[in-house]
């Protein structure tokens, strides 16, 4: 199947899933969304970093935005961190376009994402504008994830790489894609960069298709410009690609043409993004985590940070709200089973150096978040969440999935694995969606049947909850079937694309 058709269909299905999550989430019902709305509305009006506020943390800045966006800070006050409280308690959105000053703790963040999602705020200050801002963010994520799927389907002999992309696109990723949050673009760009880079080095290092190089560089540039730590993730991806096969990768990097141009572009953009972040303090974060006592030893801080690893793993699959609502047990179990299956098959198929690279990524996925958390702990407390480190987490299943084409197992095994894993992920994703919807409409303490007939005191999404549930079941099943179709199709490399 042609690259463009795979990309278009995949993007459309992913966008539909993200928009269902968006409709199931009240405005302000995703982590930091009110602050992100203020940043987006200010960025498109030419205010990139705001001005510091005396007596406040460095992350807090003052920005001028329409009054409706300034008031968004108060919307989730009554229900965030309270999963049994439905979102119906929130005040209604006020459609005021009058420009006022307000504060946000994400005002120093890199501007690329906000230039896109903030555009509707120039036209309207209504709740419809917010929903449109979410739709733009969902489209960005869907385009990048769809590009990753099309890349795997076109240039990789591993059909399970497509399954690995499905594993990487956890319910958390879909939830963030349906909200105003730059984590969604960063994660989607990281998935695409990982996929294109691994396929390039593992399968096409001698004769790299120009289009594959372009996909890798474009995804890498978007990743580097997403958030403050994004250049670090790109350096990590490049490091893993180098370790996969140093001699051949060196020849690829030194070859004249699009590959060298692409690497230079990544280097220049990454360096520029790093300098921008250092100069404008985009690394500054709100000290909102559990505080660390001055008497606490560094060893105890390291132990506490390391202890967050299990929490990060659960968050990476899906914790919704602020985050206050974990995925159901069936979602966690099925997703871990899928990850374990991909990793086991990847190790079985890999050569020694490839297995060492898998081990290195696994170690980095634990050590790097721990080190970053420790570096901030004495000043900001323990503030890290899985979404902040997701670009390194996804490298593990994606690398494992890309190596399975070399396995000596019966050819029927990957096909059966693909069907079983994708079916399990569809059930897991649907279960997570229903739990998140229940949390917002009636609260987690309410019986499930109240979700189908919530009554006047519940939160009412733009589409009836019953229709959202039916739509989610249909779209998630369609996406699973589409990915199964791609993963079962004969692998062929279209290097001329």
C-alpha cells in the first residue's frame, strides 16, 4: 500500500481517537491545561516569555491575554485532585475578549507548539475556540504518529514494529493529545524520530531512502523544539542509533547528501533550542511537588527518586485528570503484557550489540528520570511525571519491535502475536477511556449505570456519554483492525518513495 494512503488513514483514525478523548474531558480537566491556554493565547499575540513576578517562583510570569483565558485558572479548582467529584461543579466558561494581565507557570516554555494551537484564540475567546485549540493539538499528534506508522509500513521488514507503535501510543498519549499540552507533540515527535531513525540504521544504512531521512530529520527538529528537555531526548536517540552499529553508522553520517545535511540541521536546531532554553530559563518549573527537608541526605533523595520508577510506569500507561484517576487494572495488565511480549521477542531476535542497546535504553529509562528528579528535588520537590520522560520510555518497545524481523521463529508467530497484542490493546484502551469519562461525568465513586443516565447534577460533555462510549468502541476497534491489517501484510521496502 502506498505511503501516502497509510499515512492518511492512520492519521485520520488517530485523530478520531484523540478527539473522542477531548470530548470526554472538560475544559481544564487535563493537567496544567489552564496555564497552557494562557501561554498559547499570549504566544500568538507576540508575547513569548512574559515578565517575572516579584516574590514568585522563576517559572511564574505575567502575560496579557483575553479575560476568558485568564479566568480559566479557576475552572478546575473544585474537581482537580478529587476524582470522586464530577466536573459539573466548575464555573461556566466566560466569553470575554477584553485583554487583561494574568500569571502562568508555563510562560517560559518553547513557543512552537503554542504558535499552532493558539491561533483560534485570535478569532474567538469562547469555549468553541478552546475545543478548536485542542483539535489542532490532536491533529499535530495524529500526523506525527501516523507518519511513524507509515514509515514502519513502508520501509521496515518488521511487521511487529507497527504493533510496537501501538504499544507506545498508550491511553495517556491519547488523553494528552486531546488536551492543550505540549507533551503530546513532544511524545508523538519522539515516536516518529525513534521509528525513522531505527529503521534507517538497522535496515537502510547502506542505501538510505531520501524520504526516510527527511522523515527522521523533520520529526527530530519538531522534537527538539517541543519542550525544554527535548534536545536532550534527541541526543539520546542519536546516541542509541550510533551504538547500534558504529562503523556503518559512521559511514552513513559522513556520506555527502541528505543524511549529512539532516544531521547538521539537527545539530544546529538542537544547539539553538538549548541556548534558547538556557537564556530564557525555560527549564524553570513550579515547585509544586512534595518538598524535601534540608536535612535529607543526597542518598535518601536518590532512593526516593528511584522509588518513583513504578509510579512512572503506571503513569505512562495512563493516569487521567490532574493526574488523579489511574487506569483500571485490566488496562495496566494488558499493556504490561504487550510491552513484555515485544521485549521478549525483540531480545530473542537481536544480535549481541542490539541486545546491549536494548539494555542501555532500559537502564537510561530508569537512570535519566531519577537523575533529573534528584537535580530538582531540593529546590522544587519531587515534581516529575511520566509524561515528562515519555520520549525516552518509548525507545524500548520501538527498538525491540524493529529488531524482530531477524528472528528465526516460525513466521506465523509474529502474525499471531500482532493480532493478540492489538486486540488486547484495544480492550485496554477502551477500558481506560470509559474510566476517564466516568471520572469526569459522575465521579469515580458513582455506579457505572449512572454514566449512561447521568442526570442533571452530572457534567454533560458536548456529546452524550452513551454516544461517546459507542464512538470510542467503534473507532478504537477500527484503529486496531487497521494496524492488524498493516502488520499482517507482506513486508516490502519502498526505498524509492
